[in-house]
C-alpha cells in the first residue's frame, strides 16, 4: 500500500516537474522570440535613415557643378535624417533603461500642477506651428511622490502626440484631478483618432498606425511604450479611448504615495 502511494506521488511529482519545465521552456521561447523581434525592429528602424543619407550623399558625390541651392537642400535633408537617427537612439536608450528589472526611481515630492504647466510651456511652440490650442484645467492642487524626469517624459509624449496627430487649428485639453489615493491626468485631442483594431497595440514598441505618416512627422513608434513603462513603474495605469476621425483621449492614474513594491 505504501509502495503504491509512493509510486503515485513520484509519478505526480515527475509529471508536475515536467509540466513546469515545459511551461518555462515555452516562456523562454516567447522571450527569445520577442527579443529577436525587438532586435530586428531596431536594426530596421536604424537602417532607414542611414539608407536615405547614403542615397543623398551619393547623389551629391556623383554630380559635378551642382548648383549651391541643390547642395544646400540635400545637406538639409541629410541633417534631418541625422536628427531622426538621434531621436531613435535617445528613445531606445530611455526605453532600455526603464526596461531593466528593479529600475530605481528617483522619487521626490512634486507639485504636479507646476509640472504640467512646465510641460505645456515647452510644447507650446510645436502646437503654435499647427495653430493647435492647448488648454490646461486643474481641478485641485496636487502634490505626489514621483520620479519627475520619467513622469515628465511620459506626459510630454502624450501631449506631443495629441499635437502631432491633430489637424491644423485643432485643440488639446489637459486636465488634472485627484482623490485621496490617486491623481489623474487626462490628455484629450481633436485629432485624427486611432482605429479600434489598433488601439490595443499602440503601447507596443515600434507600433505605428500609419508608418509613413508617423515617419513624416518625426515619430519613432517608441513614445507610448516609454510612457507606459514610466506609468507602470509608478504602479499606475494608462488607457486609451478613441474614435477614428474624432479624436483621442489618454488617461493616466498614478498613486499619490509611492510604494516600492
Ligand atoms: P510615434 O513616435 O510614431 O508617435 P508612439 O509610440 O508615440 O509613436 O505612438 C504610436 C502610434 O500611435 C503613432 O504612430 C500613432 O499612429 C498612434 N497615436 C499615438 N497617439 C495618438 C493620438 N493622440 N492620436 C492619434 N494617433 C495616435
């Protein structure tokens, strides 16, 4: 009888161990696949500006006695591609830095109303170029324990997108509210909107609804992945609501008090 019990136990144990190993292998495979996809995406994104620069530089080299205006135009295009390459690298570095497990946040008590005002002030010139009006509404004074640099980056990315994917003469509303536990930032725009089927993917790295449009306006496809990472690191939540052709709203909820784990 005892042998029998032993036999059953060993059998169940072996089965559960092999199940656990299988499960782990499955996870490792997924991790490996996603890493491979990430590396291939990064290489592709970094190569695109390089290819353009090469074409531009070759055309300059091949032609003799090029009028100075043409020369200036091509050099201007090369400079733009260098800016783009730089932006991709900067975004990638901040993403990789935040991705590290156990990333340390530099938590300080910050006046969130002032933080938002600063962000909007910095983005005003971009909005003015498209005559997009940015309106800020604060329902109450909010002080919270956050990493100022990381959260600033997250909110800036949302507001910058609200301007970038807006129509000329559109608007962006940014609002701040709080209860006893959380503060809430809402970024609402009158822009082009995001198709329903794409809404679940916008926080993925390198995902862009319209690659050529996004590239044209200087997008890297990393802004929302960075924003999401920063919000999650603060134990917060970020959501998107959108109607195609009508506009988009991003909501961010962050605890007022930071808890390490
Ligand atoms: P990008 O650098 O291309 O802007 P993001 O990660 O910031 O990358 O955003 C991913 C994609 O989500 C964008 O390319 C765009 O298609 C879409 N998107 C983001 N924000 C908005 C918005 N406010 N309105 C419409 N589309 C948006």
